C-alpha cells in the first residue's frame, strides 16, 4: 500500500542543534514529513558516543558534516540555509553570530527563514553562559524541589523534562511560525530556553501554590503509588472526585475514609496514605487488578520501561515500530503519538552515518 504524504511534506529544515532538545524537535518534524538536514561537526554530534540514544532521536534525517569556521564549508552551509524553511541551532548565545550565522545575518539571505535557538537559559538574563544539563533546569524550574522528601530524596527524576519540553515547545513555535509565514510572507526568530520550558510545564501547579490552593492532584491521598504483596507497584489517581475516593476506600477497606471531603482528606493525607498502603500490601497485584477493574477505579500498573512493549493498550495503538539499521539489524523506536487520518506519521529510515549526505544536491 502506498504511503500517504506527511503533513509537513515540502518543508525543509537545516539543523545545527546537537544532543537532545534540537534532535528531539527535528525528529518530531521529520516524522511528520519534513526534510531534515542535520549539519554535524566533522566528528559528528557528541551524542553519537551513545549509539542507541543517538539513533532514537535521529531517524529520518540526512547528515552533512562540515566546519562552519572554514570559509568554503560555511559557504556550503549558507547555500543550504538559503533554500530552507527553518534553521535550528543549540549553541550558547552569540556563538553563531560571531561566525556570521546569527539571525540578523541569515534573514538577509532568506527573509522567509524561521530561525530557532534552543539554549539552556535563553538569549537574555544573567545565567545565559552557564553550562548545564536537564537536571539543573528541573532544579531551577521548580520540578525537583517538590520531590525532595521521603523515599525519593536524592533520586534524579526519570523524565528529562527540560530536554523534552523545550523540544516540544520549539516544535510548537516552529509550526506556529510556519502558519504565520503563510499569512505574512515573513520569517521570524524563536528564542527558547530549557529553563523556561520546565517552568511553563507547571503553570497550573504554580498558580495553585500562589493561591495556597489545596486542589493540586498530588495532595489527595487517593493520588499516589502503592506496593502490593508480591512487590509490584500500582497507581491510584483520584485527583479530587469524592465518588472515586469513596469507592477506593470501599475497595481497600478504609471505612473511616468514606465520606471525607477533599479538604478533610488533604489535611489527613499522611494518615490516609499510610492506611491505604497497609491494606494494599496485604494482597498481590492480581487481586487489586481484578478488584479495581470491576469497581471502575482510577488505577494502573506502574510499569518499568522494559515492560511497555507488552502492554495491550500500547500494542493496540501500535506506538512501537521497527526500522532497519544500515547493518541490517532492527531497531525498536517510538512512533509520534499524533495520529492523522489524512497523513502518514511513521519512522521510515534509520539514523545515518556522519556526513553521509555530503556532496548531495539539495534542490
């Protein structure tokens, strides 16, 4: 069966962004049909030393290796950018401008260009030259401080929120700029900070904190992780609903919790969490699975990443895919969660070798 076109067919992106946020952004756009030319330093993206990590983020792209400090190679780069719709970079502020590759330089050769800079702290402010990775941005953005208690003290969070959220916000910015360009004919500059992205992710929680509002889901004792008798973990996610809370109390046998309003149970959170945990530890996972399914409870298993491919919901959604590497072996990848009825959105090609597309004609 012939493939449908991608939603972004005909859009060309030139990217000099390395490591995680830029490649995650361009992976998303390439899965939707954009032609992504990854411009790498001669030795390649530094993340290539982690092959599986690099491959996961760089499918569907073409690789050109060049040194923009060399005049002849810079000229080749400018030819690519002159024909591009989008240019993405992830260097420290001012680095590319010193090479004559800042937005002020490139918009002169391509007024329709959308130029996106993804950096740790953005292009303004006292921290912009600080080096950092994801965990630091989570700390400054308020995503870690709330976790420093109990069993999670000192444990880095599993999700790379700074990397992934800055990538997704950059993607949103680029798509918005493409829509605006269709209306105005003009390109624009996008300044995206990883630190800002972590903060933006917590909009509702920060607003609730400022209002001293107890309505955050995490403050309800029905919203937590619990361990079963056979050592497995499950989640219950009663965020505020009294009916689901009462049913949870009936399910686990915490009768004195039935009828408590949300303010009352938030005030007694530690006590109630302890009681629920003690009851759930009495029985194995299968018991709670059967009971919670029958009662219509808000619950789920706390799966480890190695268990995800066996989950029937994810299997039905066909979110896992296989691409064939250049050596003939298969690599499991995750499809984009966006499903179009009119367009394809699937990984097609594996990550390429450094500079594999040097010398190609990019019309």
